C-alpha cells in the first residue's frame, strides 16, 4: 500500500510513514505494571493519540490485561455534572461496545438510583468485577473537561483508586491531554477557591511528556519515503527541517508532505532541495492549517500573553519554574527554555506569533494602500532602507498613539507595527525573518531580498545605555549574518519627550561596520 506523511489525526503504520510513538515516552509500560495512575501530556498534534492506540494494541496483544482507549472530546464545553458525567460514561460504553474483547463482556450497569457523583465509579466497579484480567484505561482529551465535570470526574477516579483493594476497579489509568494535570486546576476553580480535602490530584504517580523528534529520528522518518519511492531527502534538508521545527512532529510531517505532494507534485524523480523547506514553511503558515490556527487561538489568552509579550520585547523577566502560567505555556509547547532564556518552541512558531499579532495592522495598512509595495523602495536593484525606515518614522509619528490602541499586546505594539509595515513592503519581493528571546532586550530581524540581507534590531529605550548596548548587539547579529551594514531602531516611549527629540537618524562606523541608529 502507498504511504504518505500524515498531518491529520493519528498515524497508522499501514498507511503512514511513522516512528514508534512509545519510544518517545519511556517507562509507560513499567507504570502500568506497577498499577499506577499517570499523566501523559504534549502539545497539539505531537502524537498523543497515536501513542495511546499503539499502547492499547501492544497491551492487548500480550494478553496480561484488557486495555481500552477512550476519548472524552465529546464532553468539551459541558459544565454541568448532571450532563457531563453521563456523557463520559456514554463514551466508555461506546468504546467498550466496539472493542473486540470487552464488547463481549456482559455486566450489570449502575441502577437508576445512582447519583452522578458516583456514576462513573460504580460503572467501572461493575465492569472490573466481571473481567477475568486487570483493566487498563487510557483516557484521551482529558483537558476537554472543565468546571464541575472535571472535579467530579477526578474525584470519582480517586475514590475508586483508594478502595480498589476492596472493590474491583481500574488497574492502571492514563490521563492524556495537552497539559499536565496541575493545569486542570485552572478549569476547576477560581484563584480564591480550592478543591478541598478530597483533591483528586494526589493519585497521580508521574507525568510524562512525549518527546519531539531528534534530527536522527527525522532522518529515519524521511528514509521510509526514500525506501518506498527512491526519492532522497538530503542531509542538508533534514538539518534545515530540524532547525526550523525543533522536531515538532506535525511540522516535520507537514513540511515533508508540502514538498513531496504540493511543491514537487508527487514527482518522485524530482530532486528535493534545501530551498524547498523555506517555501513549504511559507505555504503552511500562509494557509493557516488547523495546527497553526490552534496556536493563534492560544495567543489570545491572558496567561499566554503574560509570557509571550516579554518574549517579543526581549525583556529580562525571570519566570519561576513554579509559576503556573509559565508552566502552562511551556506545556502547551509554545515556548522552550534554552540556556536559562525563553524563546519560541521553534522558529516557525516565532514567525507565526509575530506575523499573526501584527496581522490586524497589516490589513489596515493594506486597506489604506500605505506603505506602498516594495517596487517603490527599490534603488539600483537594492532595497532603499533609508527611504523605507524614514517613511516608517513618519508613519510612527503620525499614527502610533491610535494604532497602539488596536493591539491586545500593547507593550509590544511598536514591534508589531514595524513588523506589519515591513511585511507590507517586502512580502511580495522578499522574506522577513524574525528572532526573539527573553533576556536579550531586543528583537532581531532581517529582510532577505534578492540574495542580500538587511539586518535590523528593535529596542525599547530603557536609558542612555540602550544605544550603546544596541550597537554592540546588532554588530554581533551582523557578524552572524555576514553583513557590513545594519539598522538599530529605538522606540522612546517617554510621554514627556517631544517628537522633535524622538525622531532622529545618525550613522556610525562601529567595529568596521556601518550602523544606522534611528529614533522613534
């Protein structure tokens, strides 16, 4: 059977190129054999459902336990216990009905006198009582539950767990979703409330996170396509994919699919080049596939903004590992820690964050047909950066106060508006590349246009030393890009300073390079 790179739903070995999911979440079988209740979490489309289906199949094949996969996605949005708990039991019944082993088991259901606060516990009691082997339950999409439903759900599991030496109950249980179980607290209580003495969280032995692909694993995945078609993914392509995705499984598959099926139109005789990776990424981002859209929705959340906005600004905020919001955004797979600094989980996410957050301004610029497109800014077949950035200074002076109000991320508005301005100028003739990380007190970007790079550094003025630091940082960035000319843009947000003093342009020779410093 012909196989493909999968970007929708769980992977199936007979249909898709795939790697064993269990190898990316070590120790799960040991937890099951030790009768533990545990959590598995990972960002959206990282292989959670694929792992659970693989785990269910492996456990049942060995014959020591009955394993059942059950998704709770249909309970999403239900807040009332009297509706939610019966829906959960209904999901279990549906999964059992079509299971080749458990579907044959006959057992008495809880009678009509059972309350919703005990319905799930009693249902599982009756089931386990009538099984001839221990029962392993794999709940997927658990973080779809919210409000009183998740409280009741977890409390009933805890009750069954505590009494299982007296009353038959689930041998081992996995709670699987995008977040660690500590983040379910945000769904169960206001900040001033607690779950009380019967908190369900203390039955969980461990929380395991599904790892992303390593560069070697990407090579192994892509090699499956080569073995079937003889079309090779060269080492430089694999390296570029890893750098851009940091091994995020959906992105790894999506780029390969975009190259093979879309850019090369399934012509297996065509050569795959490194340049195809960037073209594939641009198409994926512009198309706003479901994976990208889900990322965008998260950016609207206040607790996500609390972490992402300093990332854009580069401000040196020390997030504590125990900070719930920090752990929440980390668990969602939006960011990563690297050498004690935060940065987007991968360059593609960073690109999407800035592109989307500045989208509203870009659309408004488009409706006003300002700034003009890049041909207006060409001079001797090069970008006329003097004209581009002088026009931006004039634009910022005239519109900054009004335009800043349109942003949810108001502190980062200067960076977002400049990104929108530059995107409008160069997107039809070049590429705007962005880099951000906390602790740098800056946002680095560069325009790639006709084989040339134009490095730009953005900073918020924090004192007179801003300019000195900015030149030093920009110089290092220019060294990395191999450029001899760069532009430092400093936004001075002091309300008492006149525009006459804010707006300036000066050019310096710095370490043998030409650096233009602009005030905004």
